[in-house]
C-alpha cells in the first residue's frame, strides 16, 4: 500500500512541476497575432533558406519569427493560426511596373507595336474615357486581380493617382504610386505646370501613409521637355520620393533620341541630372554597355517587363548584364492592356523562358534569380530592400501562401522551380499585407468582388462607346 502512496505522490509532484513549467513556458512565449505553420517556407533571405516544414510568426505589421514549426510554437503564442500544410509560404510578390486602371482597356488594340498601340489606340481612348471614377473602378478591379494572384506591392504610373491611392488603401495593398507628368494636355492636367502642381499636392497628401508611397512619374524622354523632366526630378529629390519613368523601351525610342540629340535616352537623362538611386526605369530593353554603366554608377534601378515587351515586340532586355553590373532589377507586368494580365507568376515564367531562348543558354535566368526579381530584388529596386522582399524578422509581414497540391504542381522536387515554371496566380490561397490577411482560401476580404466586377463592367461600356 505504502508503495502506491509513494508512486501517487511522485506522479502528483511531477504533474505539478510539469504544469508549472508549461505555464512558465506559455508566459515566456511572445504574443503573435498570426502564425503560418506547416508549409514549405521559402525565406528569400541572405542564406536563401528553405524550411520544409517551416513556420512564420507575425506580430502586428511585422514578421517576428521564422523557423521550424516546433521552434515557432515554442517561442510564440498565436492569436490566429494558418495551417499551410501542403503549401508553400513565400514573400509577397512585388510588381515593379504597371498602370493599374488600364485593366479597363484589357484586350483593346492588340497585335501592334508600342508607337501604334499608344498613339492610335491608347492615348485617344484615354483622352475620351479617363476620369476619377474610371481610375477608381479600374484600380479596384486591378487590386482584386493582384490580391488573387499573390501581388502584395505594386508600382503604378497613371492619371488621377489619388484615386489609385484610395483604392489601394481600400484593398489593403502596398503601392508605390506615381502621378503622371506628360507634355500634352491630359484628363487631369491641361499643362505640364498644372501636372507638376497636382503631383506636388499628391506627394504631400500621401507622404506619411503606411501603405502608399507617393512618387513622381514623368512618362518618358520622348513625351516631355527637358525643363519638365528636370522639374519632375527636382520635386522627387526635394520630397525624397521615387522617380518613375519609361526608359529605352523600343529601338525607335533609342534611335530617335540619338538622331535628335546625339545621346541615348539614358545618356540624356544622365546629362539632365536625373539618374540617381531614386530613379526606377521601366523596361530598359535597349540600353548598351555604356548606358548600363551609367545606371549602375548612379545606383538607379530597372523594372523588367517581359510579357509587354514580347506582346508589343519591343525587344529583349539584357537582364544578365544588369545583374552582372549590380543594378537592382525587379519584375513587372506593365498595364493589362499590353500583357494582358497582372499575374506575376506568369511574368516570372516568361522572364525565365525569354532569356533562355534568346541567349540560347538554359542556365540564363535560373528560377532562383527570377524569384529574387519578383521579391527581394524588386524590393531593392523600389528602395525598400530593408523592409520587404524577404521573410525575416523585422521586415513587414507581406506573405503569400501557394497551394501546391494541384495536379499541375505535383510532384514537387524543387519548390522554387515549381513556383517559377509551373505555378499560376490562381494557385495562391492566402495573401497577407502588413500583417493583414487580405485573402484566405481564395476569398478576398477587403473588396466585394461582385460590386468591383459590376462597376468595371459599367466602365467598360463607356470605353466601348467611346472607342467605337
Ligand atoms: C506616366 S505613365 C501613364 C501613361 O503611360 C502609358 N503607357 C502604358 N504602357 C506604356 C508603355 O509600355 N510604354 C509607354 N507608355 C505606356 C499609359 O497609356 C498612360 O498614358
Ligand atoms: Zn508602362
């Protein structure tokens, strides 16, 4: 009998001590608002760690822990948990060049080169249809597409950019949003001076916003005078905001510039004093070695847009040369009128394949490099390398979860190759920006899809009537 008394005593003491240790462990655990656990975590950190399985802990807007599920469970107590078993967790994708409202021109003016597409279809259509309501409805539609496709940050250039900003905030996305400057009269400014005043007001309004980074967006060297280009640059530098510009997109653009002033568009920007770390050049297809050197020395960045470059037959950007020169190069879709979608998975796949086939070298643009362009290199290109593009503690919690259990993603030997070469935007199940779940199980929480689609449909009717 006494033996049973002793055993019971020991058991009670053991339970008491164990319980107390568990309590102490729970007390010691850091509170997390969200833990995503059980999936393959592709960190895109400096060590390019892939944790299979892994877990990511989020507190408020930031990532606070990354490790194995057991490690994260031991260190964090989660208010909410997302089970990512059978899925891949990675940094949200960064689209470094688009014109969000142009989704409303999707499918308009196909099979044309840039000059004809712009001057015969797009500029005239914009002249008749762009309004604040158009921009708001278009951006909502674009935001819905981007959230569904795993884009968490986008760089935009358009008119009435405050409408883009409001729709972006409503959707919960992150945006680097550039108010357009162009020399000829447009819907939101009759003169470049009016455009500059509007841009200044836009920058002032969003300067302290959490999700919106305002930017100055002179269209290109071929649509602006030297004086307006320099005024745009002065404003961007004075306000410490990005300067977004189309750069050397077509052979014609480069040849016209050489004929007009004996300088390539890039050398012209350098001469005017615009090249700097605040400048993000979209496309950068035709730069030669001297131009790339200028960009690298100025610490300016490039956005590569392979699908638009293919559709408009603009050419093939020298991606390998930019990387070798140390230029920060991100990936973009361009507007949906020249792509014709905003799917960054599609952009990754096409970026890789285009480089391989034109270089005749399958080792060019490997999957890891291309995923870097869509994440950490894109973050560097927009000057946010310290905040975005990697799953590491201290960075913002912009995270996506991709379901890899679909037939077209099985079997999975190499998660990065699978994402770049086989995944589609529609495989994204969860999209998180700044710690907020914008979409879970493919249900977008911040936008009402039927209303967004209905408003877009109404706007499309106006476009149809205007371009008839
Ligand atoms: C300041 S950008 C807004 C302006 O740019 C036009 N646009 C759209 N796509 C392209 C492109 O690939 N190259 C040049 N310009 C483009 C858009 O229609 C707006 O008018
Ligand atoms: Zn563009």
